[in-house]
C-alpha cells in the first residue's frame, strides 16, 4: 500500500470526522429549534406570539407574514425556540346583552321609557383543526415543508460519489447564486469544514436538519433564526477543479435521507 494512498485515506476519514462533529452539536443537549403550530379559528398572531413567549415581529418574519390580520384557520406557523405545541386561547366575542351606558336622568315630567337593548349574538366556536402530522409525533414532514435551496440540475445524486458527498445531492449553479433556506429553522453551524468549504447547518422542527456546502460565502451567523426562502449563503465550487455547485443534505436526526423524496 503506497504512502500516497494512505495519506488520501486519512484525509477522507478526517473530513468525515469533522462533518460528524458538526452534526453531533444537535445531540449535546441543544433544545429543539421549534415546533409547527396549526392556527385555529379565532386565534391571532398576537395571541400566538404571547402564548409561546416569542416576538410577534420575528414570528411574522420567519413565516413570511406581511399582514397579521389575514391569518387563516389551518395555516401552519413555525414557532422558533418552542419545545412543545401550546393551546392558544381564541378571541371570542362577549356573550349576552351589550352593556348599557347610563345617561343623565331627565326631569320626571319629561322622562320616557327606554328602548329595549338588543342582545349580541354569541360567537360560534368551530371545532379545532389539527392535522395528523401534528397529532402523531414522528411522522415525516407535511408536503411542502421543504423547498429547493436553489434551482439547477442535479449533477450528483444521493448515494453516489465518495462517502461524504453521497449523503446528499449536488446541484449545479453559477458562482454566487443565492442559496436559500429549505425550511424555517435555527442556524446551528456556520463555518468551514475541510472537504465542504463554507458550510451551513440548519435545525428544523421534528428533529430534521439541512446541510448546505461548497458555499463561496456564508450569510448567516450561528444561533440566528431564518425563514423558509431566506438567503443563507452564496454558492461556490468544491476543491479539485469541479464545476460550481451546491452540496445539499436533509437529515432526520443523524441519519441522511434522500432530499428528492422531500422536495416539491
């Protein structure tokens, strides 16, 4: 066995160990990045934010909400930093007659009987909406949870290539193409790993993680929260003279999954 072959083998093992070390950050006591809350009738963005103790403006940004008044029942909201789904009290109109505002008492000779005050209609409460994905933990994410981080031809499929690259796919893209978050989540790693160059790892709800490698520049810092579609990096090229591309992975815990099965 030649010394050059031994050195090449050692380099490959070192690269795998470095990536494994970055991913094990998720198993060292880090709290889940968040949960998905399904909006029920009568719930408002303000009430949801107060219940989960998060900033209302940040909650709207992460979920791409421009008008908080247009929240719809059944809509899924990503709650960054939450550890469990909470019951959010809906806004319910008061039942019974409207309060009567007293007016100055007129002289007895000119007093007239008061007109009856109409009663307000009680608010109609609709049954709570909860999808099976939230009711039963451990199921795969709902369709549309992940989107493509950029558009381009898949030049290396899942399970092909060497050990490190085979755990994801590689998507061709011109240098400097914006790389966007495949789903809302928390940045748990933004740095450089040998073999992947600039690398970003996002943590999502339901113990999912996405990995973005070969970046020419990372645009996000660790411990920050991003919304789906937010720019997190600019695409680059791997070492060795290969064409520009993005290395992309989806993981369930520490297990790599084929991203094609999760992307639209």
